[in-house]
């Protein structure tokens, strides 16, 4: 197993300096941006200013796609869709997830909504990305290939969307390997792991006799660099026990009959900033500024942010579930929060707003007994980001914020990311979607230089503008979401093949794949003849009529 080393330069996301609140007649310069947005929607929007009964009447008359779009508009419709009984059918399949709002599921085909969201994300991309996308679409509109078209990867012996191949590989008629084989997943500034290393460990794991449902575990990588230990704690401090939790690690677990998954994990201790007023709570901006340097080195690779300033840790402090932070100006706004009574998987309420024991003691004002306390219920401040699923098992990122066991002004933050490796004890044919999303973009950067030499845009990410949603360091980039459906379809086909074609041999399957590949790469003569005839007819009409 070969573990990579730190490259000379690791590209990081620029520090978030904060978003300037919208101008309001009552605010001062310290008004929280979220409060300013709520004020703008309540006072300036003709739709959001309507009574709840009228808004619910409008929502009842919408089709599913329109309802899903309206729900994403602002927090008012999130609150109404989470509380209205008429929308209970949408929430039925999403129980057990402790999100700030009740998640919605789709009852019908979501292609229309996917196209709308794709169009919206494309409009928010930077000018260079939009220009290159338009150029790419014009050059390939009559081609049988597209960014989500499947191509055969020789290294994986499986099909992937075209977006998961570098430009050099796309130009070749015979694709050797995808970026999942070329690149690696970065754990921290010092350690990486490759797909070949993961596959070797998974094969050894599948051979172990675990006698039933017991799961075997192998630790692939662990970084014991001193940078991962907190400066404000001594290494012998009880709150750092066991000390292994303070070191970033990658483990693989499973057995010959279960799902084999890769887990990236790290637990860090973040000191809280000094308060200007010890009798007031900290603000979200103060926590964000403290998180910026804390995330560098390990957390930024395990749990990347989804956009500039959108940190996954701040989802744990959503005002709809948490009251540990102070939102400046919230008392001046008719702010209606949603119901915080929906329960977790154990059907017990675990939110700050309904249970005072769930509040994080280090974040409370300096009062008697509150300054140094370990008050807080485990799991009360949790953020989950589901990136993919297999057999109803979610794979993604989880962030837990708990008070420091030592009782000081410190927060213990645990990061965990799960990656699917094998389903049902059978290795997936090639890299999985969750592995591709976790790849370090710098590990295949040399393969992404454009032909014109202007930037390094390959349809997969943008490296020029951090404000672009397609920026290469962000989670859930638009192109990745486009290809996610194709990857899921490939996994379903692979599962079906394993269950129905056991004992048929690999040769027939390979020949079938190759014949399909030839069909994908074959020039579409029918479409070409049709376009030629249409062009000839148009010329005839222009010249002789």
C-alpha cells in the first residue's frame, strides 16, 4: 500500500469575510445577514407577506415540481411544508433524519425539477464557466457523447459518465482509466489513500471469516502529526482520551456478506473566541471566524463546504433547532420559526429549543455554573449531508458538535465521512460515486489543463472564481449532481448482474459491455443524413421559391 505525500502546494478556499446585510431602515452594521434576509422577505416580498392560511392555500394547488421549487425559496415555505398535515405523504419516507427541517421525498419522476435546479445552478456560475459551457454545447450538440454519457473504463472494467474522465482520456478512442483511478482521496495535509489501496484491503476483508454478522475493521491510514493536536490542551489531558480520536484516520469495515464501506474520521477541539460581553451569547459570525483556521489541515478535506461561507458545522446551529447563538437584530423582526418538536430516530426530542439540557454549555453566557460546564446532550448538534445511498443506507458526511469533556471554553467537533466500496460483499465494478466525490482535485490537476491554455476547466470544476458554485473545492458541484443519476443506475445494473448472472463467467459480460461500447461510440449516420436532407431542402426553398 502506497500512501501519498503532501504536494508542494495545496489549493485552499479563500477565507470567508462575511456577507454584507441588505439595507434596512432599522439595522446597524452588526445585524446578522440571516436576520436581514428574513426582514427583506417579510417586508418587501408581496408573497411572503401574506398570512399563513393564504400561503398554504396556494401551496395546496401546486403540482409537485412547483411545490418543491417553492419550498426551496426561503424559510417561510420550509416552515409551512414541514408543519402542514396535507404534506405528510412527502415526509413519510424521510423520518429519522435530524435535519433542521423535515426533508421532502419525491412521489413522482423528478426529471423536471432536476432540469430546473440544473438551470438555476448554471445561471449562478461564473462568466468563464458559462462561456465554456456554451462553447462546449455548440461543438458537441450533434455528437452522440455528452458529459453524462457512459464510456467504458478499462482500469475499472465498468462504465462511467464522461465527466469522470480527464480531457486527455476523452480525446482517446480507448479510455485507459478514469480520474478515480488516477487520483486519490486526501485525509489531511500529510496523508492520502488510492483506490488500489482500498480495493486490496476490501478483498482481504471479504476473505475474513467473521462468523455471522460481525464486522471486521482494518485501519488503512492514520496521521499522527502534531498539527492535529489542540494547542490549548496538553496531550496527557483526560479530555483527549483516547488520544487516537485526535488523529485523522481512514478505516474500512464490513464482511463477506455485508456492505463494505470506507470511513474518514477526525475529532478536533476548537477553542472559543473571547467574548466582548460575558453576559451575551456568541454570534454566528464569531463562530465562523473561529472555524476558518480550525478547519485547515483535516476538516476541510473530510467535510468540504458546499459554497463560499457555507460551512457544514454551522448547520448544527440552525436557529430552527438551536438557541445557543445570538442573532443580532432578531428581536426587531416578526420571525416565525418552524416546529422543533419532530423527533429523532429514537422518537425523543433532541433540540435546544425544546430541551434546555441539549444546550452547549461553553456557548452559554457567563453566569453561575455555566462558564465551565459539560452541559449538552450527545447528538443534539448534528449535521448530516447525504451524498448517495445504496439499499437505503445513506453515505455522506456527518458533523457532531459537543461540549469539551474538560469543561473549558472549548467545543469538541467530530467529522465523519462514509464511502461505499462494495455492496453485498461483492466489489463494485470500478470506483463508486461517493469515492469520485471525495477525490482530491489536486491529485488529477495535471490532467485538466485545457487545450487553449486558459485556465484548467474540464467540465468537472472551476478553478478561477471561489464564488462560482462549480468551484473545485466545493461539495456537490452541479456537474457531479448531473452524473449522480447515471452512477446510481450503473450500481443498480451491477447489483442485478451479480444476483442473476452468478456462474456465467466474465467473458460473456465483457463482450456484452464491449459491444455496447461500440454502439455508444458509433457515428450516428441516420441523424447525419436527416440533417443533410433538411439542409438541402432549405437551400432549395431559398433559391427557387
